[in-house]
């Protein structure tokens, strides 16, 4: 099996371990919604991510295959329809067992500076590491209906950063596409700021957080996004070249 996959991937160094398949089926809800062509590309992308990433475990964390594969699969889902096969300039992925505690000065959601320790599910910094809480990662992979997903969130920030500016607008390829993006996202950002949105209030922090939170809902609760923010859904469908609402069945309500 490994030899066959090696030939498909055209590389002698990247292999999809068949033992990962049951891990994905059991722990990543989105996996069973993917069709054969999507699974083929996903196996390539996530294998590459597992092999190429510099993994670091925070104290008390055991970096098993399960951990790497579940993180890699979710990060890879964002790349599935894009013409890039990897995230650039990610120095490492640092996995904490539970809450990520960071010290040092930082800007709060309200825009002021604070020295108090931060407790986070994850963090992405330009050209630096992506930091993740395994508890939050695992919860997000298994229970998409809750809407939140720290891996989608942090790696959406990394896509946003590809053009060098973390502003909630990833590279779109043309000025007219950027203009249309802004026409749709600006009023939607104002709606979430006034509390009238399907997106959680953290999206109102700034436009970068809005894009990251919208990405979580796009993949986890696409039918809700289609219903409440159809234009945001269309913009994200165009950017990610994916249509999760047609892939996933609508929830029973
Ligand atoms: Zn964020």
C-alpha cells in the first residue's frame, strides 16, 4: 500500500501511512464527507505537512502520530482547493496539552496593551510558529457542529499573511476581486460588531480575526453561513475553491 501511494505522490520521501486512515475516520469528522479525488489530494497534503513540519511539544505533551495527523489534516483542508501545497514561513508547530499560556506584552481585543498572561487555544505569528492547544484541536476536529476550530483559525491567519499584511484579506489575484471582497466583508464586519451575526463576537476584534472566525464557520457550519451570510459564504467559496455546504448534509433542526 505504501509503495502504491509513494508512486501516486511522485516522491520517495512523502508517504501516507495506512494506519492514519482509522485515526482520521474516527477523530476528524470532515474526513468521511470528502470524495475520492479530495481524499487523494488530502492524503498527499497531510503527509507532506506531517513530514515537513518542525514539530515541538510543550511540557507534558506527547507528540503521537494521532496528534500530528489530526493537526495536519485540518490545516490541509484549507489548502485542498488552493494552488499551493504548503504553508510558507511556519517555523514550527508547537503543541500544548491544554490551554496555551503566554507571557509578555500583547494587544488585547479592545486594542489596549496588557502585560497579564494570555490564555489561548492557539496563536499564529508572521514567519514564526503556530501554537496550538491539543484539547482545543481535538474538540474542533470531532465536533464541527460547535463551529469553533483552532486549526482552521490559526492557519487561516497564515493564508491571510501570505501577502505580508494580516488584514483579513488573503491574496485574491486581482484588484476587482479585492474590491468585491471589501464590499462584502466590510458590512458583515459591522454586523458582527453590532452583535447581529452568525459569527461569534470574537470576529469583531478586527478584520483579521473576522476572516479567521468566518473560515471556521465556513467549514464547520456551512449551511448556517449560507443562510445568514450568503455573500460571505460565496466569497469564501471562491477563495478556498471549495463548497462545504454541498459536501456536508444540512443539520436536522
Ligand atoms: Zn486569531
